[in-house]
C-alpha cells in the first residue's frame, strides 16, 4: 500500500504538504539484484533537514523502509541509521507488485519537538512525539518481481463461453492473469470448430476477437490514468498489464499515456507480426479451399 497524504498532529516532512519550507526527504531503490534464492535491494535515502539528521545521529530517530507484497501478503520493515545500505529478502516471499515506503520514525519519545525548517504556522509550538511516530515520509516506489519470462501478447487473452443466454455478442473482463473475452455459446462453438483448421484460421480469429478486446482495454487504461476516481495501480501489477506494458515500451510507448487516436493502430501492430499478416492468412484459407474443390 502506498503512503498517501493525511493529517498529522505535528509537522511531517513529506512531498505532498507544506509543513516544511525547504527541507526534503526522498527514498529510492537504485538497484535490484537476484542471487540464487535471494533478492537484494540497494537503497539510497536523501535527507535535507539538519534537525532530523541530528535526531538520527542521536539515535532518537531512524530511517525505516517498508516492503508490502499484495500477492504473497507479506510485509517487511527495516530500520537503518545510514542513508545507503542493502536489504535482502527471500525470493519466494515476493511476487509481482511490491510497494516500498520510506519513512523517518521516532525511536523514542521526544518531548518539546520543534524543527527550524517547519512552516511559520508552527512557530513557537512544541510537540510531544511518541515512539514510532512518523517524522518524515517519501514518495512510495512500486517495483515488480518477474519470476517467469513475460508472455507473448496473444497469450494474455482467453476466450470463454458466456453463461447468460441473453449475453451480448462480446464482453471484456480484466482478470488477474488474462483479458477474458466472453461470447455467446453459439459463437463459442463456432470458434472451437474454426480453430481446428490451424494457424491461418487462428490469425483471422485474432483480428475478430482479440483486436476489439485490446482496443477496449487500452482505452480503459487511458481513462483510468486520467480519472482520479480510479486507481491505475490496482491493475498495474496484473500479468496481462505487465505484458502489455513491456511490449509497448519496446515500441516506444508509455501504456498510460497513449494518444487516443493511435490506439487502434497500436493494437493492430501489437497483435500482428506485419500489417498484411491477417490478410495473408485469409488468402491462404481461400487458396486451400479452392485447391480442395479442384
């Protein structure tokens, strides 16, 4: 879970409020190394605030790094007094999306806490800090643990049979591992029969089913990226999203910043090895049928 803006009873150095005038605090994973069964993370913390630096030197506060993995439901906390260090976590305990938060926490009760860089609203006010209170936090960082090779684009789709007899001609669901395309039972049976004719038929089916599903998905992603009511990070760790993100990066695109007018073309290029690929497949089907009739 990423740290978000909230109210504190004392000034907290952070990137989303004006509690402080000039100071800053930023944490970052600058390197990730996989060795055998362990993942090693190199952490760099940049603190620009003399009063907080002094508290850390006096062992009254410390840097704290929190790892939270939604997939494995594991949380890890590390406390350090130095701004540069390494952390090791067993590879089996992290998977897919991992949120990393960076804090400065009080290591003991601090009476009459003040900070010379605090906003003028706090002038002359002293605070009682309890052990464990947050004194600073940085922007969160999300990392992704890829334990398996990224799938090819076509494999992120799954065609299923709609159970509702009144189901629409096609509907799209964004599941964890795949984008599911649900079609009526009669259509589903036809697809199964056509798939038996080989790769050429499958490539034509991709244009009929996968292409509209991909276009719809990319439009939804742009809407989520721009609409504050939805959290794009909720799907950013899903397998199909990560596959699309990587493929688009290779093409020079940011998945959350696509030009709406380009989405149809981009979707077509993602699914086809060349512009004429589905037409060649259709041509092969026609020629094969003509040959059989002779």
